[in-house]
């Protein structure tokens, strides 16, 4: 029979066996206390290890997912703040457009006043010329030259009047266009514009002036009288700013409402994430407590069994396991104190090779007895033992075989004698490896 077929027929998987080699025995004895503690923890937690690892791995994955979601929420919050700032800027642009319309209206009124003055002057001059012509008809021959000059002046004035009429018509058209624009874009008629933004109305302080006063803790500045030059400069600046901002977004209010709703949703999600984080921290604490309980129970069992097994392997000797940090079971290591009979040494490095091997075997057997496994593989663990110590070890093997199955790799004849079956590997002349098996119990029966 092949060894692999034997394992397959026994129905033993990866998680149902323990393999111990000679190199591992030396590593257990010469390693750090933390390494020994990890070795015992591995044996103690075999039954619950899968569940604990699964819980921790799940918690780690959920933590990474929550971290990504939190970063996405913060990035969306920054985008929403930028959208609200753009909506506020659009509102300021509309207010500046109203100021530009008011300035244009003031310019139109000024032009109308100038036209009226020019027309009055032309009418006066025309009346004077008419009176002069009536008065000096008798002197027509003498003043013909003057009449021609006056006629030329009259023609010039007539042309000016015509041009003034054309300009006045254009001004009326512009005023009408402004009235229509104000009514369509702002819903404000001309009388309201004149009453609120005309030259007679005081100019309120700018938002910048109000903000500066609030920042300084001063009262809001009072409105100032209208000054054309100042308002023209403000209008020019407003036109430049309006051109820079571009067209007004008519859907700004709807977008703001949608963003505000989205912000509320994200805030709710953030609270859910915080609650989930608290739950995860609770799970981690519960896992730590469970590990603490399992390790404490396992260490107590292994410590008890180690003292019994050590006394069996070293009659008259004393051995025990000690925690390096008893107050912190999650970070503690494990010290091995071994005192063979007739010796006062405590350090493992001062023991002989056989004593070191036998101490390691005592620790392994104590673990096996505290947390049994149905299957063991031992690789030349008795190679450094003399006949007396080998006999003591074989007595422990006999105890283990009562409840477990063992595969022992050995060159010791006495070890082979207690086996149920022997398996050997040889190479034939053709270079093919073969496995030879022999069941000793069947031979004894025969």
C-alpha cells in the first residue's frame, strides 16, 4: 500500500493532522518564548481557528470598504459645496445686471434733457430770425447779404433739428427696448425702475462694503447720493464681470434643491457608516475576549499535562511552563522551565541533546493530550534518545495510539516493534521507486 492511499483511506484532511519533525523539536526549544506560545496557541485553537479567522477577515474587508465609501462621501460633499458657491455667484450676476440697466436708463434721460435744451435754443433763434426778417424787409437790398447768411444759418439749424429729431427717435426706441427688456427679464416696469434705481434714489452699499462692516463689527454703511461718474465705473465693472460669468443658469434653483437633497442623503449614509464602525469595533473586542478565554484555557490544560508528561519522561525531575507577560495574554510568550533529576539548571541551552529532545517531546505530547488530534506524523523524534529514554517515549506513544493514529518515520528497531504496519521505500534497478508494506499484527496472528 502507498502512504498517500493510506491517508486517503483514513479520511483525514489537511486540518485533521499534526506533523512534527526533528527540526521542529529543536526550533521549539531554542526559539523565543513568543514562538513557543504561538506553537501552543496553534494546537489550542485548532477547533475554533477557522471561525475566528473568518470573523477577523470579514471585519477587515468591511473596514476597507467603509474607508472607501467614507472617502467617496467626502469627495461628493466637496463637489456639492462648489455647486452651492456657483449658484450664489449666479445670483450676484443677476443683481449686477439690474445695476447695468439702471445706468443705461440714466444715460438715456440725460440725452433727452440735452435734446430738449437744443430744441428750445433752436426755436428761440428761429423766432429771432423771423422777427429780424420782418423788421428789415425795407432794407432788403442793403442787407441781402446778411439775409443770405441768415438763410444759410437757418438751413444749418434746420439740419440740426432734423438730426435731433432722428436722435430723439432713436433714444425713444432704445428706451422702449430697455423697458421691454426690464419687463421680460426682471418683471419690473419703468416707473418702478425710476423709483428704485433712478438718480433721485440713494445708492445702497455694495455687498463687499456690508461684509467688511460686519467683519469689523461696525454698523451697515448708509446709502450714498447718486454720482454719475462713480456709478458709470460700477456699471462698467459689472458689465465686465457679467461677461466673465457668462449666461445665467435658469436651472440653478432646481440644481441647488437636488444637491441639497443629495447632501441630506449622504449625511444619513455617513451616520450609518459610523454606526457600522461602532458595531465592528464591538465585534473586534468580542473576538479578542474569545481569544483570551481560549488561550487561557488551553495554556492551563497544556501546563497541567506538561508537568505530568515531564515527570513521566524524567522520573524525579520537574518541568513547567511560564508566561512571560501574565497580565497580557494577547502578547505574552511562553518560557519552558526544565529541571532533569540531579541537575539544577533551568536554561534549555545547558541541557544535553537527548534531554533537549525529550523536553521538546514532553511539550508536544502535553499539547496532544490537552487538545487531541485524530492523526499525528512524527519524523525521527527519538533519534537522539538512548534506550532508557526511548522506552519512556514509547510508553507515551502507546498512550497516544489508543485514541489517535500515528505515522512515525524512524530508524529505531524498538520503535518499529510496536508498530501495526511498516512501510519502506526502495529503488529498483530500473530507477523506479517502490513502496513496500508489511502489517506486523497480521504476522503475529499468523
